[in-house]
């Protein structure tokens, strides 16, 4: 993020303040890929994955996550999150997440 802000500052000197304001506001409202994955986890996945509610594999259960990753594979896990399951709403409470965000979140929970 720091390098991104440096680029914006450099662009500001070249293009002017109003363009910079538009660029910066767009960056601040972009997908969670720009945000810290831990914050995204806390705002969405933690609701169930911290406690194991509704049978969710808990964050940090590396053996459980490894088994699930081996059984289903990452593409199927991402698909399950996107489409939802009986116990999990579509998107897993992260409506703005991309496929890459979901992969990062799954990896984060499995650590």
C-alpha cells in the first residue's frame, strides 16, 4: 500500500490534485485484495470460523484444512464459498471478495 501511495503522490505532481483525489478515492473503495486479509477475515469469515459454528472448520485447524484442501482442491473450495452451502451463505459474508481473495482467506484460515 505504501508504494501505491508513493505512485499516487508522484502522479499528483504530474497531473494535479483533482486527478489524484479521484485516483485515491477509487483505490480506497477497491476490492478487499487491497485490504489486509486479516481484516477481511475478521469482517466476514470469523463469524463462523473462529467458533466452529454450524460445523465450520476453525481458523488454525491446519490438519482439518489440509484434509479439506486435499479432498476438494482449491478451485472447488473457492466455488463452495462463492456459491454458498447449506450452512454458509453465498460469498461467505464477503460480497466484494474476488476468487483470489477467497483463496487468500482459505490459506489464512488454514494457518
